[in-house]
C-alpha cells in the first residue's frame, strides 16, 4: 500500500480530531492549576509568594518559546512526532518535580521550565491540524480544542484539593500528574494528524472571505516575510495586552474583591471571591474560546477582536463599580475571563487570515510569544498595584492598553505584496 493509499485510509470522522484535541489540551491546561499548588507550598513548605510566582512565570515563558520552535518542527516532521516529544517532556518535568526536593530552584527547573516547554511543544498543534480538517469551521473547532486548555485547571485543581493532597501530598501529586499527562497526550497521537494532500470539504468555498483583511487561500507568507510587516506587530501588541491585562487583573481580582466585599460586610466574602476565581473564571475562560471561535467564523477575526477588546476595556473601567455584590462580581469576572480566553482562539484565526494558513503553526508561534511577554509583565504589575493598594489603577491601565489595541486592529489591512510561494 503506497503513501497516498495509506493517507486515504486514515480519513475518518473528522470530529475525532477535535475530541482528541480537547483531551490533549485538558492535559496541557494543568499549568493554570499552579495557583492551587502555590497555596499549599506557601503554607506547608514556607515558600514566599514571589517564589511561587517564579514557577508560573518560568513555565509560561518556556511555553511561549517552545511554541515558536514547535511550529517550525511541525512543518518539517508533522504533529504526531511532536505529540510524542510533548508527552515525554511534560511528563518528565512533573515526575522530576515530585522526585526532587520541594525547593524553589528545583521546581522552577522541572515543573516550570521542563513542564512548560513540554506543554508548549504540543499547545498549538490542534490549531494547525483542526483548521486543516475544518476549513469551513476553523474558528469553532479551534475554540473547542482550546477550551480544554482554558478549563483544564478545574479538573486538576479539584483532584489536587479533593483527592491527592490529603492522600499522598504534593510530591506524589506531581508524579501522578506527570503519568496522567503522558497517557492523555499519547492518546491524542492516534487521532491528531494532518489530512491527506488535496483534502477538501464538500460545499466549502474558500473564496468567501469573512473580511477584507483575510488573505486569499493561496497567498502565504513565511516567517521572514511576516516579521517585516506592520500587521505582525499590530497583532503582537494586541494579543500581548489582551493576555497580559487579563492576567494582571485576574491575578489581583480575588484578593481585591474579597477586601471590597469585607468592607461591604459580606460575612462569606472569602468564599464568594474564591468561587469567582476558581469556578467562574475557568468556566468562562473555556466558554469564550468556543463562542468567539464560532463567532469569528461568522463575522471574521477582525471584527471579533474589536468587539471583545472593546467590551473588555469597558469592563476594566467599570470594575470598581462591578465589585459591589456577589452577582455583579460574578458578571465582571465572567466577562473578563470570557474575553481573555477568546484571545487564544481568535488570534490564530487572525494570523492565518493575514499571513495565510500554509505556515500557520510556525507564524502563530511568533504571534503567541506576545503571551509570554504579557505573562511576565502583567502579573507582577498587578501585584505591585495590589501591594500599594491602587488596584483600580491596574484596571484603568489595562483598559487604556486595550483601547490602543482596538485602534491598531482597525489599521490591519491585507498585505499588498503576495509571497512567491
């Protein structure tokens, strides 16, 4: 049986690719459960807040850098080899974290850098693969896959708090998580692969672009060309502030909202703030990825960014008013989480829309690196404003940054010079 026959035999229900992508991203989304680990390390191992933050920052930066290299490797070797590598690296990072002493330097190196790099190796693969299987529903299926990453923390936090911590402690939880990640990531190996050459979807017309900034399907730009274009830097800035501002506000909203509710004499202020951060946030983080993915299929990525960042900016400006009761707090947190999560569905669509989809996995790695920059500066700035009791200032700065991003998005036009590809 030749290669073409083998590839043709591989065509099965394309929704299996999406289901595997969700399972893959559920494993990778464990990085968002770090705050629960951090709380135990602070109380049981006497870590400082700064030390716990460094683990998350190291993991996020390693993730963002790994996405860049993985995008290029995906073009050369295909997604399945990278899935194997991700399973080994991610699992090893957490297992080593459980074996070594629970010291900041060892956890930064293992769970942070190694685990974060393993997550980054596979993180963007569903974006590339699903968009190829679903050229007619790129936004929706990308959102479904990415929703696993946004909501995965619910599972891992629950297991840590409700099962593993009391039973086996933190070290063994790291080991068990590492084994689970290996199994879940390897499961996706059997379903996440590129469609055969020439694969088409009946009834799909690629010439029906959703907005004037989309390239035609046959126009593709490589990384070197993309990095010379202002469109790349507009997208880079807008994702950086969208993710960084979201992380800044989310990082301080729990403590700040609890303080406000205490002043308003809510006896269960701590429980209300915890529910907003631990349940409302991850649920709407995942929901935003699905809904805005579907929405971007309907109205295009450009208008989607303008709408979600405008709403996000208004919400930040109004946060001081919203945190006045449990209901308004939940509404505010839901909107922020929804729009924060939507970034990671809409911006892959924007990258493909502007620079073409042939090199999407490599090109989006460079756009996604802005998330790493935002994650480095956002949470520490939020912590600074929280320490000096100027939380509202953080909200206002975030809102202004997003308004600038909206203005830049209006300026993004289709590149004038087609690639020679």
